[in-house]
């Protein structure tokens, strides 16, 4: 598939930076040695890492406005668009399930092979949420006007706030925002028990109920897409992105007092905060790239951004394979995977543990940049 002309370069750059960030935080050399900024907040609060996923959903929203508007203009009818949206959303969801179960078996040099237990597969996940949010956000875009889309985005956040803050949790008796006892955790356990994130087991950061406000995250991106398509001059667009972003950040600070900013349950204040930060971040890139024309630095991020879902999926697949390739035993007689061997025996030989862990993540990012650059050079852009 050939690259389209007249693309919004700043959006590709924003997407590429976000995907590179995802790969970095998902692939440290050691999960026990990570810079605090590259970890998620323990519960309430936010770190730079907590911005990455909502940034991507925000970008999905902007892309929905741009791509579906183009399809409407070229004459695609509503039925065709609905089919394409449903197909793409389902494909992304299924790819997420595939990644959750890959490589379908486990291997230990001492114990041999064991098949993956599909009865315990994690049903929620990052790609799964992207697929669901893409589908519902696209439906809202296709059937409503911008003003209605803004109202729906706000309504979803208020409804979610009401459910989490007012509705008593069955078996607990009172509403709360704690990890294992909030309404979202109860719903996840009731409907998806045994299929949740293995690290928590009793709740899921991409759970059912918290998907409601995540749709609002994409709707914020859709609204930005409408703004970018207006006839306003680029500088005016940039200024208003900063102004609205500042307003959203102030609003999120007030809302945080009643509904704490929290990625784990994707609180409404978190949505507003991340939308404000996304506007700040995108406005900066838009000003530098599309207003001032400073594009020479953008190529690596464009390369990443043009095959975003592809590199996210493949980097996850290869990371799991690397953890299954055992190359040597450590001093205690335990087998070390290729990654562990490089981290412990090579990187840690001249770096401290935290820097060695960060170095592995950087190496992994550069490796995939090289792979995606090959696809980019050959004009291969894989779309789901």
C-alpha cells in the first residue's frame, strides 16, 4: 500500500513517539530496575508512562475524523463504512487475543514444553481496548455532529463518575476507588473471572467498566480532528489547542479532589487530565512541524507512526520469544534467557542495573526502528 499524500505529518510523529514510548515501558531489561518515570503510578496519581496509552486512544480519535471524513467525501455509503469499522475493530480485538496467548506454549530447559492454558487467557488488553474504543467512537462519529459528540464525551465521564462514586458494590456494600473492591473490579470478576490480568488477578486495568471513559478519550481526539479540519489558520489552531489544554488540566485538578486521577480504573479526571496533556503535546509538535516546517528530526517517529499497530504487535511477539530462548545458567544454576544473559552479563558489566535496564529498552526500540525503516523504504504500510 502506498503512502498517501498530504498527510498530517504531526499526527504521524505524535503516533510514532507514543508507540516508541509503549515499546520502551513494556520492554525494560529488568522489571525490578526501572526509572520511576517509566513505571505506572502505584494507584492514584500519574507518571509520564500513564500518559502513553490515553495518548494513543486520543490519536485514534483524531485519525477517525480524518479517515472517515475522507471516505465519506469519496462516496462511501454508511453501510460500507459501518462494515469497515466493525471489521477493523474486531480484527484489532482478535489480534490482541492472539498476542495474549502467544506463543501457545511455555518452555523450560529442565521441565520441557507445556501448552498454554486457553481457559485462563486474558480477555481484556491494550489492543482489545483499542479495538472496542475504535468501534464505538467511530459509530458516534458517523451518526452524530461535533456538538453531540462533545456532549456524549462529557456524559460518559459523568455517568462513569456516578457509577463508581455512588453505586454500592455488591458484596462490599459501599462505593469505593480501591483496586480490588471498586465496582469495576466486581464487574470484571463477575463476568471475566479467571480471564483477567495475571499481575492483579482481581481487577484489570483494561476492564469492562473503565472502557466507558476510555471512549471519551477517543472522542476528545475526534473533536480535535474537527478543529484541525476547520479553515482557521494554523497559528490560531495552535493557540486554541494550548488554551483548551490548559482549561482541561485545571478542570482535572478540581475533579481529582472528588474522583482521583487514576489510570488503573481510568477515572474521569484522568481522561480530562490526559486530554489536556495530549493537546499540549500535539500542539507543540503541530507548531514545530506543520506551522514552522521543522521536519528533519521527525523521520524516525514517522517511520514508527506509519506502522504503529504492526510494530506494537511484533515487538510483543519477539519479546516473548526472547524470554524463551535460554542460553546459559547463572551462578545459582538457573537458566537465563537471551535477554537476561545480555542484561546481566553484558550491560550490567559496565552500567548500573537501572541504566542497564534502560539501555536494553533503547536497544529494543532501535532494533524495531530498523525493521520499520525497511518497511517504510519499501512503502509497505500494513493496515488492519
